[in-house]
């Protein structure tokens, strides 16, 4: 692919989860919750759906991955140490404990080249 995906334009200020009602998300403490899978990344409010969350996995890496989850599927939230950009800017990270069996969405960049050959390996699985 020609262009590299990056997050240099993402403003890393505040935490989206701070604005969530306390009855929706419990802060994690103790042993890992049963029936939950952990995902760590930078949380963002979904731009169109208030019942969903965008989580940017590995936000400072060369190939960050964008995940989408329903807020109702978040069982617990755990704060983790911040990542730091090359400019010294802190990137707040969280560990989300998602309900086992919940449906998520993986959003991936791809190069438009006039065919759908990139879908074939996924559909073969």
C-alpha cells in the first residue's frame, strides 16, 4: 500500500470514557473478569452512533487498528499507562474488558485498485 496510516491528526485530550454514565461502565479492580476478553487502546466516541465506541489499538504504531464495539458489551474498564508521542504528548490508553461473544467491527485501510481480490482470502476462512 502506498500511504501509511497514522494517528498524527488525532487529538489526544481527555478520555472519552470519563463522560460515560457510571451505571454503564464499571472500573476494573481485582482479578480479570470471567466471560470477558481484554482489548487495549485509545478510546474515541463513535462519530455517528452514541451507543458505540471506537478503540484505536496500537495508536502510535505503524499500522494502528480501529475496532468498533457496542457500549453495552463493555463489562469493565482498566486504565493503563499512557503512551507518549514523539512530541512528548500523552496518549491516554485503557483496557476494555468486552463481553465474551460480543460482536465487534474491525476497520482496516486498503488501497483501491479496481478489484476485490483483497476480500478473497477473508471469505475463504
